[in-house]
C-alpha cells in the first residue's frame, strides 16, 4: 500500500461470518486492535462464510473468495455508508463444466469487467459479472491446469502491472523435494486467457499474498515456512523477486539462513 500523503486516513473493514455469536466476538476483538491516529476499523459485512481473499472492482463491488465454504461472493454497499447491505453468491459448491470440483475458491482477481477465481486445479472467469450479480453466468474454465493435490492447493491470485495473472502453486507437503514437478513450490504467471503460463519464482513453499512496488514493479510476496522444526523456527518470509527465475530456498533453506535438517 502506498500512501501519497500523511493526511490520508484509511478505514479498515472486516468481514464476519453468519453467526450472531461470531459477529459479537468479531466486534469485541476489533475493539482491542490498536490503530494509529486517523485510522478506524469496523465490520463491513456479517454474512460471508469463511472469507479468505478479496478484490475490489473499480465500481466498488467487493468480491470475496472462501476456502472452506467452496463459495465466491459479491458484496455491495448500495448507499455508500461504508456498510454492505447486499450479498450475492456468485458460485457455490459443485462442479465446473469439465467436471472439476469448485473447491477452495479462495483467490479472486478482477480485470476488464471479469472476475477471475482460482480453485485447486483450475482458473475460472465470470464475464461481465457486475451486470449479472443476481443471476451469475456459468464460469469460463481457462485452458490451464494445476495439480489436484489439495495440501497448499488454494491460491491467492492477482494481476500484475504487466497485465498478466499471477498464480502460485504451493508445495503438496510440509517439506519435501520434487525435482520433476516444476509447478510445485512456485509462482507462475499467464495471459488473461490462460495461455503462456511460465514459472517465474521457485523454492516458494506457500505464498498467501503478494503485491508490486509502484515504481520498480518488483514483486514482493509472503511465504509460509515449514512446520515441525520448533515453536519459533523457521520464521515466515517476506521476499522480493527482482528477476524471473530466482529460487527462494525451499525445501533446502528456510528463512534465508537455516538449512533443512
């Protein structure tokens, strides 16, 4: 996030689930968060099941992916009071046109009027979606496939400044090697129509978010470290990709300086 002025105030909104009990807990927890002067945090929507990732369209529609609910939602604030008053289910649990399960649709991205959603092994696109929120079209399945293994199979996705869609593929294990499976533990990018996929970063166990520097256009991404080495090690990472093809250590090196035993 880039701040152009120190006078800009950002309002944080939070999503809560359907349960009144959960809503109450969320409101209480929000009150405990310490924020800088000029910042405010509040609940924006309280009827989303297991929200995981979000993207905001230029028109202000908030699209929300979920991991456990196997559903994708559109949330709309119709009167501009910073509280959502309408929620649509864009797609629920089920199958795609090719028989693939609509599972873990966590990643959402928006471009040229279309909503892109990642499921474990596919990327799908809902065209002209904002004109059809109350009767969403069947998604277009892009001609690109990812492994069907669910462990770290859910994906955060986003469009980069080059106009390409960036899609990670997490490792299918806690820690293991896969010399003949290039897609695992990587970040890929492709054209918006699903063609031209290439691996641009390797040795990435599981990234759950990334963005680009506004001037240099370098990709910065998080990486969740391996388990079962101890309570405090290894640390998770914030990494910077300065050139395509770089390797970030997994499964051989963790947190940049800790060899895997």
